């Protein structure tokens, strides 16, 4: 499927590829410290968001989530290709739209498409402190497979030592 061909509509959303006009909306949530709190990057400047937008426009793994009623980009899903007919799911949303079921609606649509196209397993990794994310995964039918102890770090302390984080591993199988 060509990049421009990806399109899913739900009751309230349009899931599509990124486009140049998404810059301001993308910047709004990628610059928000709370929205990116558990991501492996810091809040972005407008310039960094512009560079990230260029990367996302060329990616088959990044999915823009647009609110139908306003045409605003309100977040994104990540559906990365993995071995053995598996995918990795991730998501980040503008905090203004949290708690409205929009992440759930978009994830359900993308998971439905992925499984219909032959994906066997979708997994997600989540910081145990990110309760909103792991509760969403569980509501979507994902099963927590385990907790990896101090397996990753994104930041270092003032002395350059890693700040280790645990990771929950979730999966959902096509049954």
C-alpha cells in the first residue's frame, strides 16, 4: 500500500498519513511536557517538530489521527513492522483530547485493519508509571505478558549515569 493510500474513518476520526499542513497541530502536542512525558524524547521546539513532521510524512509506521468535526490533528498512532507477522503499537495524543475515548477508537480501528490484513500479534511496551496507557491497552484486550526490570533508559542524571526504567510488555493476538 502506498503511503498516500492509507485511510481509515471511524465515527469521529480520520486515520491517515501525515501532511505538511499538520505542523502546528503536531507541534502543539509534541511540545507539551505532559503529553510526551513517557516518550524517549523531550518536548520539541517548533523547528524540531518540523523536522519530525518531515520524517513522519515519509513513514509508513506513523499514523495521523484527525478529528473529523474540526479537521485538527489530535494525535498519532505508531504501528511498527516487526518479525513474524507482528506489529508494535504506540500512541501519543494532544492532552486537550484525553479522556474522550479517541485513543481507544483509533486503536480499535487500526488493530482491526492490521488483523484483517494478516497480522498475527501486536505488542506494546509501556512505562509502569503511565497508568493511562496501560489501562487503555488492557481495555483494548491486550494482556500484560511481563515486566522487564530496569531494561531501558532515555536520560542520564547530572553525573551521566543512566536513569533506568522498567517496562511493561503487552500483546494482543489475532484469534
